[in-house]
């Protein structure tokens, strides 16, 4: 096990990507705090992990509220003493284009995606510094942070901002032995998240139809699933990545590397 006895916090533990990453860290021996503004996502993810023999804790927390973030980190410290790994995964997806995006929606999206990551990183890193923990902080980005997607101004802006947040935070924390990296997912196969939701006792969600032909455009011919992000997160969290900081690890089946007019499956 690569993370035996390590304490990890994962934010945004829906049955989709956050749940997959939390489960992947737990399968490698980490004790996982499942953190979500939606109490059910925190609780059901923690119950799912403990039901599979792992150790987990559920914490309801809005990552945009500094008081709640401080209380969340204090709760994990009280339970397990410290924190070794933070995965900033909570996010608000989707949106509108620059002509139509309402200011309140823009503000909320940037607050969750950027400020939430800042606050969780700040308070977890302070605890790591205090305890001398050579920890690993992971930020979940998106290929939409590397490319200009129409109709998604707040998401693209916030995910792009996270790429340089990671580099700057990596510089701030390097002398403390704390590594900060991002992991870039892309349009994700929905099957695994659907099956996890059902395993958590939820009604089978409808698989959303997609307007773009992701499958036909992706170089590797199939979309990644949360488990692919989980194994990359395990790597970044583990000592295998001990000299890696300020990196963006893309788990995107080649999406960002692609020459834009090439249609791989044509
Ligand atoms: N699904 C994709 O195709 C895809 C692609 C690229 C990147 N991503 C990124 O992966 C991450 C997870 O995406 P997902 O598809 O699992 O989305 P999701 O909507 O299923 O999960 C997001 C979670 O974040 C939680 N959350 C939202 N606001 C919060 C807040 N203020 N405080 C605490 N928790 C909050 C939600 O309750 C939810 O559980 C996001 O950062 C997203 O941008 C997703």
C-alpha cells in the first residue's frame, strides 16, 4: 500500500470524481476525510469507504467559508492528529458565456473553484508546517483551464487560475517540504460515477446527453474514468512523487496535446 496510515482530505466527494479519488486513496491505506457542502456526499462517501474496510470521516463544509474550513481541518486533526494529503476537488462546473454569465453565478463559481482551493490549501498547509509534515497538496483542474471553451467563461477562468495558483503555492511551500501539484481531468466517462451512486443507495441517475462528440475527438479513443484520476492522485500523494512539485499532471487521454484540427476517430 502506497499511502498506509496517511491522513487525506478530499473535498467535493460526490459519487463522481471526488468519490473515485477518495476511494482510490483509501484503497492504498489512507484515512480519508470526505468533505462536501452537501452533507449526503460527505456521509455516503465515508460510509462507502468504511463499508469496504477503510477508515473515513464525513465532514460537511462549505469550502468558501473560512470559519467552516478552519473547523473542518480542526476536526480532522482531532480525529487523526494531522494531515498528509489534501485533494482540492470541490468545484462548480458549467456556466454561460461572457455575454450572458450573471455576476452572482460568476462570483460563486470563482469563490468555490479558486477561493475554496486557496482556503483549504492555506489551513491544511499551516497545519503541515506546524507539525513538520512533508505533505502533498493536489488541485483538480480541467482541460477547460488549458483551452478556451465557448459558453463557460467562469469555469475556464477559474480552472486556468488554478494552474498558476499551484505553481505559486508550490514555491511558497517548497522550503517546508510540502509539494503542490495539479491533476487535469477532461470530459469523463459517466459510467463509473453512475455505478458508485447506485452503490451509495441512490436511484440510478440518467446519463446526461452530450452536445459535443468527446469520444470521436479524443486521441486515445475513450474517455477517462474517475479511477484513472485516482491512480494519478495516489502517485502525486505518495513518496514516488517526492521530487515533483509545481507540476500539472494531465490525465486527459491526449486531449490537450492534440493538434486542434485533427479528428482522431474520423
Ligand atoms: N466531470 C468532468 O467531466 C470533469 C472534467 C474536468 C474536470 N472536472 C473537475 O473535477 C472535479 C469534480 O467534478 P465532478 O464531475 O465530480 O463534479 P460533481 O458536481 O459531481 O462534484 C463536485 C462536488 O463539489 C461539491 N461542492 C460544490 N461546492 C462546494 C463547496 N462550496 N464546498 C464544498 N463542496 C462543494 C459538490 O457538492 C459536489 O459533491 C471538479 O473540480 C471539476 O471541475 C470534472
